[in-house]
C-alpha cells in the first residue's frame, strides 16, 4: 500500500484520495506553516542561547 507523507506523517494513499480537495489544501497549508514556524523558533532559540562568550556582539548595558 502506497502512502503520502505530509508534515512528517504518513497517510495511506487510499485515505488521501478519499479526502475532499479543501481538506487536502488545508492540511498541506498547515504542514507548511508548522515547518516555517519551527524554523523561526529554532532561529529565535539560537539567538536567545547566545551570550558574550559565543556571540560577536558586546553585552547590552
């Protein structure tokens, strides 16, 4: 049985084909938003984890 992978989740092809087009679009859009937000969160966390010993910027005063 073939599967479709959306946002890291495997969906049986039969289930995917049975879903209405509007549901498919919503799922694909939500998976893309999750991906983008995860990338943004990682960038913010990286910035927050910087300190004077691992950043080229001087500390704030």
